[in-house]
């Protein structure tokens, strides 16, 4: 190569370097600008939801739904949430997974980060920055064993990262599965249940037991991200037939060495994401392999069971979900396409219960 | 280097390249050729097995044994299995872990991939390709909580990979441990038990509780692969004294970064393999560290417990397994040396129960 | 480069190589020299400890404390422990995690590595080499379901590695958390409980349930290593608010690819370490997210709960631990600064029970 050539190449590279640096600077500035302020109003209401065939359940529901509304924001966003407690007991909201950097007073734990729960009838405001990317969630931290365990006080948060990984960029369908369990004995009894010797007998994905939940409908070529959240008191071993799950995120953060499983353990408090390549047309069950939990109080199939259905798959007469009334947003897949904000799925709404403030006025934490 | 040298080297490399390409092509063709067709006959029988001292258990047993026969094939093999249901209830077989690529109708899930369970008295044929290598297993998918949980309807599949990893090539002894639990209250009551509030009280490896199971006999220098399968409804925390376990495979596939533990969590549906270097002569207990499960209904030691015994170790009078009647195939180590096919260990056979078709003719899924 | 230069460089490198080899040799010799002999006396005593408000518990306590004394040694140290059994039942000590290389007779398992448990009144001596570095522990192996599960027969071992990892060198505060559970029904009944169908109702860190345990006090910039040990029969899902945990060690050994979580599953027998960067001033709850276990028999908060408190954090009147009597050694952080030896925290001592040898003289394993 001649000296002239070298100089020319040098000069071209210099120009490109300058342009790149400029673009990087601009995008950093824009990134700052994107740190939006977002303000949401939430309520806590006493409602009765349908969990399983024959199982109606009294819950304290965020905005009247279980799971509660999806909060979808971008990393760095400043979030304000006004919470109005329409129930007869005190509650808080803990924003599970977020760091609350230099902001511990907004962590939502009574007696530790705030004086007490939000009293019945009051409104309380939380401020926080979406300082950790990924799948997060929120839940009450008053009497968590009962309120979170069996009273449905939880909902999902998705914080889009500033720098997505190459793997998550491939995702074509986003899915949230909040796993939990229920104690039928206490379905109608606020203030009771979820002690360490109480045994759950119903199990659900997004608060519905099979067959009251929904299929996971995909098309061939889809790359599905399942955001598993261990919302209740039980462990679950979700087993995907016909497909591996690439375990890619642990509690929001990407693994440097993702690995494949077909049975993923979900434990309370965890919020781990898997990536599934939809390359195997047909119909496959996707279920809790703690098989007692794939039942409705012992009746199989039930509980934490769904079915992967490929587009174009014909439904035979004997198919258990033939003619199923389909809700494409059951796993929040539609809501997650709609940009940032708070999203309520009316399918998750319960029937209002008469507020019973008088009988439950004593303070608690 | 002179021009002539360069040309000569070039010419040599070209030849080698040609030869390599030819060999690769040939081996691909041979690889295809090796995709054998394998055909097996299985039955499902009602038998009574001995699980623990004083605990006989009514089960639906594949070929009359629990665990069921070992199916050992090579990746790519085409497998046909004819299943004859000699019991009084419907059943299916699900081939756990296999992808069933474009073959979902053979996945063995009633109401989803086949109309119903195989009715009592019928024969049903499954076809599938061994499209995922590694440790797999099969089990019924009708009333899985009971049939898989406490009726012994499971057996191992080993699919040898086309390209073994360097680590698995070192293995000198292959071992299968299918973990499960039992509810003594329902031992004699088909159709009952394994609900979410039923509590297991017996625990086993390959369907035998200590001391009715067998030692893991090794010689110094052995490299043992333990294929753990979570076959029942319980979690187990297997703890190896004196040795680490290199966690090397998750649900059949190799980890890029194996890691060492001495306590490995086994959960329902999982089929994870560990590698153990046998470099510490003597005798070491290998047991479930959920210590309630190292008992027979509370009597310690019992349950999911075995002992690593090195060749040459002398047995003192006080040794709990002195003079033990030894079955070298209890963990399938002998069967796994015999090439491909289906292998039944007669030690796992139960005593036939009177078939009771009349009393149990109603359909179920 | 000229020939003379080359020779000179060669000569310099040769000198350095010689010096390096000499230093390596010396350090190996010194390494050997550092393999200290350490001798400890332990007792096993029947005492009553306070686990939770209203829950006193009869235990077999090593040196009268639960957890038992910390044994802190260096990798390669030769350890001798004389154990005097002052209780009315037989016991052993198993040194959990240590390889016992060519030393299986000191593994402490009755009927397998020693003839029987140490009889009431006897003294027995164990010899072992600290052949595995990291977080280890010791526990009885007689009737382990009861003695380890609910009778407090466990204590921590820390084996400092010869070659610490860069990550562990950063640690400024060392913390041990031994997780366990209790059955209030059997608190006063030696010989009963901890069967597979017995359900625990109290949960603890280092044998104290919230609020009887202690805060984890840190200062900004601390790098905390939490050595989690699954000592009891329950699983725990420890969730750290405001901070991630870098999972860095599994059963003593460093992971090649540490990863971050905010909820860490602790299962019986496991001894996994996490690293936490204390960079978020304030006050954060750190608790078992199996929320039934963050209660004292159903009363929330209780059980396996502590609070991360940053130095300088002011305590409001409503703070649940305002004016808490602080024990800086509750998590062994002070003991672990004191070099090698055996360390007893008098806070963990129970009140002596009348020895009841007469009523419990029958042999058992």
C-alpha cells in the first residue's frame, strides 16, 4: 500500500470517527431528554375475583384488578404514583426490584421506610426513579403473607433498558406470567389465612387457574420473552413442552452466560425472564410440573397450566380449548406494545365488595 | 521463504482441504445412516411394589416396573413405541424433554395433543425422533399429580448426543437417579391422593427408600455422571459427602460454564446432570438434605439416601450395609453399557394386582 | 534489533525468571508452614433458647449456643476437635462441605463412617484438614431431621482460601446467616417433631426470629459478603431491598461467572455466598420472600427478616428498631476479624436444662 493510500484512509477514518462521536454525544443528550416524568393514579379496592371454576376470592385489588395495572416506563424515568386506599385496612406499595437509590423513604415498608401503612380512606404519594431495568413488580408490604400471598396485591412493572441486549432486541412477543397460589378455605375471609401451616389448594397464572386462563398464542418464528414473577407464597416449576427456555435475565439483569432449560423454577420474590424460540408448530402444554399445582384442589388439569398455540393450528372437537374466547392481552402482550404508561386489563377486574370500614378500623402494620 | 516453497505448501494444503471436506461429507452421510429406527413394546400394568420397609404401594407400572424400562437411543434415532394399557384407567405417555419437532401430536397430553388417554385395554402407538440429546424421561400425562406423583408412572430415557462434550467423554460410570415421594395413606387407593394439601411421608431414589435401595459403588479414578430426574411432586436437595458435583447439563443440554456444588436442588420436572470425580476412597453418605426426606415417615435414616462405596472398602460389623445384596444395575449403570435398546431391571418389578377394569370404567382425562 | 540487544534482554529475563522461581518456591514453603494445627474443645448441652417472642425452645446446643461456635481456620490447617456429649442422647458432628480427603472415618455419620453416635457422657475426637476453602458448617448427623432440623445442632465454619479471588479481597464486612425453621408444637419435646408431615411455624436467621434478631449495620462503601447457610429443613427466598446480591460462591467455591439477583433461594444443605455493594444509604428490609416465613406463626412481620441500616441513619420514633440494643457480632462480623480460632457469641447461649440422662438411655442412630 502506498503512502498516499494510507493518508487517504486515515482521513476517511478521521471523518467517520468525528461523526460517530457526534452521534454518540447526541444520543446521550437525547437519552437524558427521554427521562420522562410519569404520573399515575392507583386505588386499592375490595373486590371479589374469579380465580378458578367455583372459586371466587375476596381480594384487595389495585385499581380493582388482579394482577394490578401494568406500569411500563423507561430506565431513568421519574415516576409519581398517588395511591388511594378505598379498603378498610392499611396498605403500602413496595416497588420490588427497584433500587430506590438515595430514596429509601419511598420503598413502601411500614415501620421501616414509612411510619405506617396508608390508612383506610387516605391517599399517599410515592416518587421513584426507574433506576433498575427489566422485569419488576409492585406489591403491598403490610401483612405481606396474606395481602401478597392470597389477596392479590401485586402487579407488573416493565422498565425498558437504555441499552437492550442483542438477545432482547430479537423479541417479537412480550409475555408476563405472575405466579401465585390460593387457599380456598379463606377465600371469603379478609384477615385470615396465609400462615405458615396453611396449605394452598389453587394455583394460577395472572390470577386465573386453568381452564379460566388463556392460551399463549404465537406464530412460527416468534421470539417470546416470558417474564416470570413469583408473586405468591409457592414455588413453581414451569415446564415448556416442545421448546426450551433460554434463561436470560435474573431479577431484571442480563446473564453473561444464558443457558437453556425446559423446566424453570420460579420462587417467591424472583422475577426472572426466559426467551423462547417459537420454531415448533402445533399445540403444547406449558405447566407447573409440581403436578399437585397443575390441579384445582386436586382435579387435574387445572392450576398453573396454559397452552402454547401456534397460529394456523386447527382445533379438533376434542381440544380442551376449542372455541375459547381469546383475550390477546391476558399476558399483557398487547399493552406492552402501546408505549409507556399505565395499562389496565378490564378482564382482570373483580366485582366490587361492599366496603366494610367500620368493622376493620383497628390499626395494623 | 521462496516462491517455490509457498506454492508447494499451498498445494499440500489444498490436498488436505479436499480430503477433510470429503471426510466431513462422508461422516455427515454416515451420521444420517446411524439414525436408526427403533421399535419398543410397552405395557402399563397394575402392580404392587415395595417402596420402603413396611410400605407396599399400588402403582400403574410401565412393563410392570418402577422406574419403567430404560430407553437408550442415539440423537436422531426414529423411535416407535406401542403402548398397551392393561390397567382399568386411561393413561398416556409424554416424552419429557424431547422437542417433538413438527410432531406435537405425539407429545402425549390428553385433550391437547391426543383426544383422550389410551383407554383401558387399548394399544396406542407413539412415533418420535430423538431430537434432543441428553437425559430425558417419560411419564403419564393423565391425572399427572397422582399418576406421576405417587403411582410410579415414569422411566428414564438417555439420548446419546451426536457430539459429546469433552467432559462427558471422560465419564466412566453412568448413573440415573429418579427422585420421588409417596403418601403412605393412599398406598392402596388408586384414584386418591396427591392433592395439593396431601403431604408425602416417604421418599426414594429409583422408587426405593433407604435402606431398600443400593449403594453407589465406584472405584478410585471413576468419573461418575449422575442423571438426576425430578420425577415426583417434591423438591430434593441432594448432598454428596466427600465430593463435589460439577453441574454440567441442564435438562439435557451442556452448560457453557459448569460449576461445582455439594448440594444440588432437584425439582419436579428437572433433568439435570452432574459429574463427580471419584478421588476420595472410603464410604460417604449421599442424601437429601431436606432432612425430613432422609427419613421413612420421620424415622432417620431412610428416604432419599444412598452411600458412595469405593471398591476395596472393607465393611465393619457395624456398617449399616454390611453384607448388602448388591445390584449393580440399580442406577442403570450396567444397562447403559449395553448399547441401544430398551432395558428392564427385574429388581424393579412389582407383584401383579388383580386387574379391576369393571369398577373403574368411567372415562377421565 | 541488534544481536547484542537480544542477548542483553535474554540475560535480564533469565535473572527475573530465577528470582520469580525462587519466590514461588519460598511462598510454597511458607504456605506449608502456615498449615497450622488447631485444637478445639466442644460440648453438646441441653439448653433452652429464646427463638421468637413467646417461643422458648429445647435444643442440643454446641457449647451451649445456637448457632454453635464459629470455627475460623485457613485452608490446609489441621484441625482436632474434642466433642463431649453432655446430653442424654447420642450425637455426632459432620463437617459439612469439607472433603475429608482420605479421611472418611472423620465424616461424622453414624453407621457409615463411625460405629454409632457419641454416647451420652462420652468424649469423641475428630481430626480433619481444612481441604476445601470457603463457607462451610458443621452439624449433628444422628436423627438429622430433628437434631439439625429443629434442635439447633449447627454452627458455621469459615475456611480462608490460600488464594482469595479478587472479588472477595474487596470485602469489608463479613456476615454469616444460618437459616432455619422451628415447630412450636415440639419446642419442649426432645425426640419428637420434624417428620415429613410436620409443618414449621417459626423461622429465623442465626436462630432468632424478627424482631429478636439484629440489624445488618453497614457504612456507605462497604462490600458485604453474606454467607448463607441452609441449616434447617425449609427453603428460604431471601430478598434484599435496595441492593443486588452478586452470587459469587456456591458451596464454598467461586463461580467463574458471578451473576446478580435481588432474591436468592437458600435450600437445606446449601452454603452459598453473595457479595453486596453498600451504595444506597438508608434503611432497607432484607427478608424471606416466602412471606409465610416472614411471620411468627402467621404474625407479620416476624421470622426470617432483618434490616440493612446505614451508619448515620437517624431513627424516627416510629422505626420498628428505634433504640435497639445492638450486637455487632450477631452475624459473626466481629469474630471474623479476630484471626483464626473458635469463637463463641454469648448472646447465642441458652439457659441450661436439667440433664435427663436416665430417661433417655436407649441407643439410637
